[in-house]
C-alpha cells in the first residue's frame, strides 16, 4: 500500500522531539541495535523499534497510534542501553502512549480488552491500598471515591496488582496480541 502525502503528519517527529525523552528521535540513523536487543521483537516480530522510529520520522502518526503496535513494548529499556545515538526508545514509547490516549487513537476500554491495562471493578474495591503498595511502578492510586484507580500510561500490564488484590477487584485480561483498532 503506497504512502500518500495527505496521510502524513510532517510535524509528528517535532511533536515527539519536543517532549521529555523524545529529544534525540531525529538522530536515529536506523542502525538496528534497538531491534537486536528488543525482547518484544523476539516474541512479536512485527514489533520493530527501527520501523516505529521510521514511522515517526516520516509522519505516519495516525497509522502508528491507531494500530496498537506501540502497546507491544514492555518498556524494559534494553534498547536504551545499546543505542549509539541516545534515542531513548523506551521514553519515546511512553510519549506515543500518552499521545495515543490524549488524542483518542485508543481508549481505556480498548487497552483493557487487549490485555494492556489492569481494570478495577469499583464495586469490589475496598480501598485497602495493597495494590498501591505492591506495584513497583506506582501505577494504582486511591481516587477521590476511595477506590483504586489505574493510571493507563504507566500500567505495564504485569498483573502484580491483580494477583495481590484480596478482593479480586483488579482484573487483567491475558495479552493475546494486538489488532488494528476499529473506530
């Protein structure tokens, strides 16, 4: 399928570069070191950090953010250590997660359906804070209603909070790959 100019957002790379952690995105010269160290690529070959960076640089914003591809990344930071240009691909992925959510390319329901977001059943949650204490990434928090809430951009979908919840109020679907989001 050919790339058409009207489908490109030529400011996308600047949008990513302007955010904390995205500063060196335009320095990538596609060496492939990130791909060789990527644990997600070993499981899902369609997840290719080099191709994702290329999509950002070319301006394939809508295609990238609505494809669900960015949710394969486990944010393990292996790619960050091997990049000769200091691109910090893990930070770029977090930027893409934020943009995708903020601009409505994906929503909480979609992320929970594909197994990339833990979901709290508020009627079961007692606000015991065990999930808050158990999460090494500080994702769950107790909201103003006194129940746990999951911060979608930070959630790694590891399942620790769901496993530790004594009331079984937190659930996480098994990750089974991602398909294109249908609006």
